[in-house]
C-alpha cells in the first residue's frame, strides 16, 4: 500500500508565472496605443483633419438614438427608436441637456451647473458712500482740494500730493494724518474694498531710497494704507498700487499728477465668522502620594 501511494502521488505544477499573461496583455495595449499616436504624428495636415472629422462623426453617432428592431404579433419587424448610452447627446453631468441646446450655456453657468463659484458680495451702494465722504470733505477745510468721481464700479477720491507729502518724500505730514482721520469714519462705516493708488509727476528721481518714480508712488500709497489701518479700517479691504508717472490723465498739470487716489469698489469684503469657542476646562489638581517603599508618586486621582 505504501508503494502504491508513493508511485501514484499527484504532483501539482507551480503556476507562479500567471502574472506574465496579464503583463503581456498590458504591454500589448500600450504598444498599440503608441503605434496609433505615432501614426497621428506622421499624418499630413489634410489627412489629420479628415481623421478628426471621421472621429467626430463616430462620436456623434454614438450619442444619437439608434433604431432597434422589434417583432410585432403578426411577425412583422418594426423599427423602434431606442436609447443610446448618452441620450440626445446630453452627457453624463448635470445640466448637460441645457448645454445641448444652442445658446443655453450661459443659462447653465448662471444656475451653477458647471462649477461652484462663490457669490460676489456687494458693498455699501456707491452713491450712499459718496454722500458720506462728501460730508467729511465739507467738515474739513484741508480737504477742499480733494476731488471725488462716482462711476458705475468705482468711487474715486483724489487727494492732492501737497496735502500729504513733502517734495520727493513718502513720509506723511501732520496735516495728512488729521486729513485721513477725518475720512476714516466714513470708510469704516462701509465694507467696500479700497485700492490706494499712488501717482507721481514725470520728473525723473534719483534717490537711494527711491530709484524711480514707481518706488516713490508705491511707498506713498503704502504710507496712506498704513495710516488707514491705524485709523481702524480693516486690513483685508485694502490694497496698494504704484503707477509712477504713468496712468495719468493727459489734461492734468504736473502738480495735479502728484496725488494719491482712494478707489472704492462696488464689491465689499465679507467678514469671516468667528470660530466656535468653548470654556476652558479647569486644570486638574496634582497630588503627591508617599509610597510604602519611601518614594513618591505625582497623580491627579483623588482616590489614592
């Protein structure tokens, strides 16, 4: 019996090379892909356009409803319209039916079907803000040289350079601080974004601090911006721009070109919600416990 079992013992062959089959299939597909790509590169321009047109026809044919044969009770075959994978070419995403119709792309975008865009918040209405600034200009005699312009998207307030800075300087004068403090209450009552724009005249400047008029205009805008922040205007609402001698109105004189402009946007800054807070837990009391062996143990437990 022992000899029989030993002679007829079944030996299973090790199949550890099965992964080669899947690997070979993968490499074959990759080879076919690169062959097709290489064939596209070798195509002439006219041939390439012909291939693209045929591919578009094939894709459109898949998206259209197809005809299916169905057999009626009397044995006659009838053509019945069926549903393809992409019915009516609508696509798999929400709103595809809207995009399929010509001219509905804007409607789909407005309804938020293409992407989730954050809503832009409007600030205080510019006419109302202009009225508040006009009252501030009347209350301060130093602001008589300021000019205000109300547009559709921007409210600009031009502050002459002689009210703010000395010649070729970016340090605010004492009257300039009082001037900006008069404007601060009206600016703080709104949430509109503010761009502080600095301008200079076309006279070249050679100074170690300001190599050109761009640096001087940007430094002056930064000085006004810092003063507004010090007066309580929220920093996230502010930005500065330095134009140097460029971006000027052609009709302005050299003296009028030297100015700082506060441009208030029609859009406003949304203050973030405060993070939820919870009361601090009382710190546990530490206790010192003497051990029988002569040592001590520090613990917070009260039952020892």
